[in-house]
C-alpha cells in the first residue's frame, strides 16, 4: 500500500461524490464527467491493488484474509456503481455514484490501517 | 448538445418519492457487502475466539442482504423490508448496549458494536432512515397494496 495512492484515491472519490450530488441537485443523469472520474478512481484502485498483492508477505498485512476481502470489495464498488448509475434514468443516478465514492473513500483508509497493523 | 454528454442529460422525473429509497438501496448494498465479508472472514478464520460476536456479525450481514433485496423490489418487498429493518434497529440497539455493558462477550468488533461506531455510526442511522422512507411511502399511496 502506498500512501500517495491512498490520498489520490480519496481525492478522486471525493470529486466523484461532489459530481454525483451536483447532478442530483441539478436534476440530471450522469455524464462523461462522472464516467471519467469513476474510471480514474478504478485505475488508481487497480494499481494500488496490484502493488499491494505484489508486496504481500507472511507478516504484511497481519490480517491477510480481511485485507483481501476489503481489497476485492473496493475494486468492485466503482464498477457496480457505474453499471447501476448508467441504467438509472432519474436524477438519483448521481447519488448512487456518490454513495459508491464515499464508500471507496472510507475503505481505502481502512485498507491502509490493515496494511500497517502489525501482527499481535 | 455537448453539455448533456459531459454533464448528463436532464433526468426523467421518475415516480415521485422513489429517489430516497434508491439511495437507501445503495447504502444497504454497501453494508451487506461490508458486514458479509467481515462475517465470512471472522467465521472462517477464528470462529472459536468469539462465537457470539461472529454469529451476530453473520446475522447482521443476512439482515442487510434481506433489507437490500426487499427495498430494491419496491412495494412488493415492503413488508419484508419493514421486518428486516426493524430487526436491524433492535439489533444495533441491543448489541450496541451489550457490547458496551459486557465487553468480555465481544472481544472483537462487530458491525453493531458500540452502536456502529466503527462504521461512522451509519448502522445506527440507516434503520431510522429506512423506516422513515417506508412509512412515508405508505402514507403517500394508501390505496396501493
């Protein structure tokens, strides 16, 4: 896990939350802005996941099953959010993406915490 | 209009009042995933350390999953959603209280420990939101079954 990538993911996820809420407030469906943000977010998460998988050893992270659970969950959330939001014709499409973005923003920090925790 | 492609086309108005429920489904889906993976890991790797807490984690995950599906089905899933969300509210209050009063029985965190403090108290807010949406939906459309 690389702190810079965690921060980057958080920033992009926050932008996605803002863009999603904005389109709900503006009574619009989602557009290319949302898809681009979700795409960048997914790319950052995939790079992070690949580096984390490559960097795993017996001691890091101490709780490997939980870490892998979160890691696989976090890379699926933007994909699921986009699939749902694209099929949503009401203004709530953006809110769905905002929920996805907020979840990712929280989960990457939980991942970092799990990564840095030392085994008891 | 390029603006529509970039920022999104104007939305259909959609059925009134259904939007909040849709966001609720998204939140419940996230929690079903979070609680489910947590319970799966706990039950698979260290069940004997804290069987009570881990079984409660699994119960929470099932409740979230049932609530997600029932909410997504709309009026057809209304009764199931009401039951699931009521169970959830009782669960988070009872487990939250027990985890603070008898910490020895809960050596490891569950989703509902300390009223969901490990999850920014979302587990405490979610059932209240869920019940308010469901009850409002009934008063909106009293004739519909």
